[in-house]
C-alpha cells in the first residue's frame, strides 16, 4: 500500500515537472524556430540594415523594418497614455470610494468588455473612430487626416486594453489591508492622502506589472489595429497619418509569403522581432517590479 | 473493470473515427483562395454535387495570396486565384487552368466634388500611375489645371490580393509599389472610398455593382478610363452604366487587359486526384453555362480548349 503511494507521488510530481518544462520550453522553441526560418535574410543584409533602415521593397530584396518597429511602438505608447491614467483612477475609485453595489455591477461589465472579440473593436473603430478623427479631431488641431491613422490605432487599442489593466489593478488594490488605510485615516490623513501615500505605495509593484502586461498585450494586438491604422510603410511622427505595425505586416502579407523569394524569411524575422520586443518589455517591467519591491 | 472497458472502447472509437476511408478522402475536395472567384465556385460546387452526390466540396475564401500559400503548403487540393501567375510561382510547380474573366475597376465616391469633370474627361493610364505609384499627382485640381483644389486620398488593399496585383500590373508595378492607405479586404475598401469624397481606389466588379439589379451600389462611382487618351470620354469608352454593359466591354476587349483579368484554379502540379480533375474538366465544359449568370465573362472558346487539353 505504502509502495503504491510513493509511486503515485513520484509519478504525479514527474507529470507536474514535465508539464512545467513543456510550458517553459514553448516560447523558447518558437523563438528558435523563427530564428532558423529567418536566417536566409541575413545572407544579404546585416542585422543593423534590417532593423535600422526604412526601405521596404520585398521584390527587390530590400527589407527595412524600422518603419514597422516605429509604428508598433508609437501605437502602443499612445494607447498606453490613453489607457493607463483612466484605468488607474477608475480602479482607485472602484476599490476605495465607490459603493459596494457599484463595484458588484462593474465587475461583470469589465469581464464582458474583456471578452469582446477584437474584430468587433476593429469595426467599431472604422465606423466611429476613423470618421471622428478625420472630421473632428484633425480639424481641431489644424491639420488634415484620412482618419485611418496611428491615432485611431492608439484609441482602439486603448479601449481594448482597459478591461485587462483595470481587472489587474482592481485585484491589486483589493489586496491592500483595510487596516493600513484606516491607520492613515486615524492619523488625520484625508481620503485622497490615504490613497496616495498608503494604497498606491503599498501596491506599486502590482500597478507596474499590470501596466507591463497591458503594454505587452497592446504591442501584439493585430486585427483591430490592422483595420484602422492605414497600413502605410512610413516613418512619420504625425499621429494623424497612417502607420504599419509589425503584427499587421505579418497578417497582411502572409498570403504573399511563398511567392516572393526571401519574403517568408522576412515575415518570420518580423515575428521574431515581435517576440523579442515583447520579451524585452516584460523584462524591463520585471526589473521595475524588483526595484519597487526592494524599496 | 467496467471503467477500463469503457476506456478501451472509447480509445478504439477515437482510432476508428480518426481514419477515414480512402474513397472518402478521394471524394473530398478542399478549395481556398480569391474572393473574386468564390461566388462562382460555390455555384459550381452546388450544381456539381447535385450530379455527383458522393463528392464533397469545401470552399473557403481568403484572398488569392492565401489560396497560393495554401496550395504550395499542401493544405488544400486547389486554390482560386485572381491575378497573373508570377514566374517564381510557376517555378514552384504551380499548374493552372483559366475559367472565366472579370475586371478590377477604379472607383471614387459618388460625392466627389469633381464628379462631373471626372465622368466627362476620364483618367488616363499615365495619370493613374502618377496618382497611385509615383505620387506626382496629389491634388484633384489636375483635372482643371488648377492648384490646391483638394488632396487626393489614395486607398489601396492592405492584404495580399488579386485585385491589387491586377491593378498594379495595369500600372506596370507590383502591389508593394501602390501608395496609399491600406485597407483590409474588398468590402472595407469599397466602404472607405464611398465615404470619403476625396478618395480614389479600385475594386472587384462584384463590390461596385449589385449582381441582382446590375446597378452601381449606392455611394460608389466608377472612374471611366480614358483609353485612347484624347482627354475626353467618347461614347464607346462610356460603358460603366450597368454591370451588363461593363461585362460586354470586357468581353469585347474594349476594356483593357489588365485591369480585366482571367480567374484561375491552381494546383501544385497536374492534379493526381481523379475527382479533382473531373471537377475541373466539368467547370471547363458543362460548368461554363453558369458563368454569365454569376456575373463573369466567359473565356473565349479556343482558350477553354487549351485549358481543357492541359488537364490530360
């Protein structure tokens, strides 16, 4: 009896270890496969030429990924600027100030928002955001815009990221002990001061990690952004003009991949870049969290 | 004991359902590719399955590029294809048969402020090239030789597709050379161009004309091509009034090739599946009677014979 018990124990822990190994090795295997597939590209161009130049002419064999990397970062950062303050403030309100009834209503609402398929956000972007930018926002800033633009991508992406970030922020603030805040209040702090100095300070690492996950998600989002961003290869700091993020490049040209020589390697390299950049974003935020926890 | 038996039975069941019989595989045809050919292929499949109930045909539309990628990677038996086949693709062993003809046509919004001038003068191939490729015409004022009358918003397709490939080959370039805002999918492009008065784009005929009424869809207008480049649209160049008259112009080759184009079935090498070959032969013979009603121009007889001979 005892023997079967230990066998079971070893077997089950073996299973657990192997499933963990599988999970951990998948991103690694993906990275290696993408890198192997993209090596033909390096025979004609150096790494620096690939990521540092902006000429994109696949049929002539010239691949400059800079405009795509630039657009990806631009859209992501814009969406982050829109989403982060909104999420932070609403999470604070929902956990610290709102009536319990409101938070119980809001929870399913946020979950529903998170579950909407991205193509719906994309259609919404085309119907509402694109005309809004070309007819209202651009004239307001004294410029013209076709509507399909980096800004439209940023706005749609921000709305898509809000439920994720908000959920994580709410969970983070929930874990702050009520006693801490009560202690601050009893020392004479106002409601806002107690939030600012106690709740936020206590949960700073959670805030950073939810921002990081939101950013990484935004960076990789494909369909909704592709539908509104205009898909033009250009290096232009004007947010009212079109851009072409990396995921859109892969999704749009997947079909052409096998017809033009080295195009498949180029798309694999784009996927590899995407993977590396998202890894870097995560590492940077890990570092911030580590720093914040030390303080 | 009981659970063990159940598990064994389940496992056997899964194994059995996993292997389909050879004849089942032989009789299932998987097709993917161009949106342009999709409606006709669906019609063909319906009619063909009435005659041959044992055949199953699965069709999915996803753009010519997807059809090519799927055929080359072996995920489907046959692709629908809507642009010229590149030498690189022929090198990879692509086999093709032309089935019918349709056209890509330049489009603008019906609210375009210069609509009357455009309809009266048309636009020449060189001017299209300057608008879509070089960008040296960027203002609608070029029609009346005035400056700063409104920026031309050029829209193009973002996804790899036959319409863009065909339009690009009319302008002597490739899809990647077409400037302009990239919109995903043909319906999206038609929607975008009809909404923006300053826009210009190109569309498959099916998204410009309503196949049932033969009239243009609301909000969208066709740019007449000034074929003889005399600066005005002559009566014989003005055939865009209805779907029927446009198709007649395509079939009489008044409308230039490209942007008129052949639509193909493509496979990797001459098909070995007998059921697939039979289906292709049927579309080239009896199937041809459905072509006109579905809104396409039939291939000339000698070409059909040529493609039919390719299947033997």
